[in-house]
């Protein structure tokens, strides 16, 4: 019976379904284009089929590289274990934790499971467009219940630009693959808000596309900018250097960890 135990579902199967649908759609339309060419159909029909088939195939490839390739179960488990290992090495596992852009609880739930003395809160806007991918508050709460951490892992609506929490409320703030989805001129404001709710001496760990969107020319410039927010020991490390290889696309996009510890004083 143990083998039939329900597991948390984080919504990534939809990415696979979309990839397969696009690729097969492209294959079918391309096959029609070949058939119509042999049957000498009119030029506009042939052009339409060839173009539409190419568009579907390219879209399928793009979707695969932008999400499908990196969200396979094995890769996600590797990333999860890597992140938890990073937290074990830098945090005592006690106190309140905030997961910004929690989605279906993909980061919040494992943290609550790994650190029994932590109280985890996941915050998200949960827009309708992401609901199709299982990124809903109800799904996050169900995952927490399945993992048997529902009493220590809760979820609430909130905006990363104006978090509904007091200054210095959390000992740990995390966020994974969220900040790049928020349209702002300079994403440093998101880090500033994360640091605001972080307690003195607390740490934050962000996993995202870096340093894109922060109005800096290089990673060293980003680190200096973060230090100016009142953060010590600021570190940046590409995922592959941290021990996780999500493929070529992740390296092209600069998917990395960014972390630091909030100063205990402003002196």
C-alpha cells in the first residue's frame, strides 16, 4: 500500500503536455504540407501549411528549452535537494520562513518537511493564467497536507512589491523562478522588499535569472547593489557551479543563486 501513497503535485506535467501537443501538431501539419505538395494543391494552401507547421515545431522546441527540459522530475528533485543542502549549511532551521511566489508550494513544502522547527508561509498573487499549470493556493495547501506539514506551512495572497508582513518578521526568505516574471524597471526593488521583512542576521536565497533586470552590467555590480540594501556576505553562484545542471538553456539565461545575510546593525 505504501507504493500507492499520494505525492504532492506541483503542476509541471502541463508543460510536458503543451510541448508534446505543439511538436505533434507541427509534425501533422508538416506531413499535410508534404502531401498537398505531392498532390499539387494551390500555392497559398501549401504556403499556409509549411509556415504553420514550422511555427508549431519552433514553438514546441522553444517551449521545451524554456521549461520542459528543466522541469523533469529528476531535475526538479536535484534542484530541491541542492537548495535544501544550501539552507542546511547556512541556516539553523528555526523560525519563520517566507517563500515569495510560492505557486503550488514547490519550495515552501519541502522546506517545512526538511526543517521541523520552521514555520513556513508562502505568498503569491496566483493569477488565473498560472492556474492552468496547477499554481493555485488550493493546490499549495493540498500539497502541504499530503506532505503532512499543513500545520506549519500556510499560504496567503500577497504582492512581492508590497509584502503584507512587518519589518524583520522572518529569519529566512526564499524565492525560486519568480522575480523575472514581475515587470518592473529594476528588480532590485523586489530584493529591497525581501530584505525589509528579513530579521537582522536572517538570510535570503533567491534562485532566478541573474543579473538580468537589475540595471547592472555585471554580477559584481549586482553584488554591490545588494550590499547597499544592508546585506553582508552577498554571494552569487550559477546553478551548475552549485552542483545542479538543468541544461544549456539554464546557463544561457544565467539561472543562479543569489543570497546574503541581513546586517545586524547599520553601523
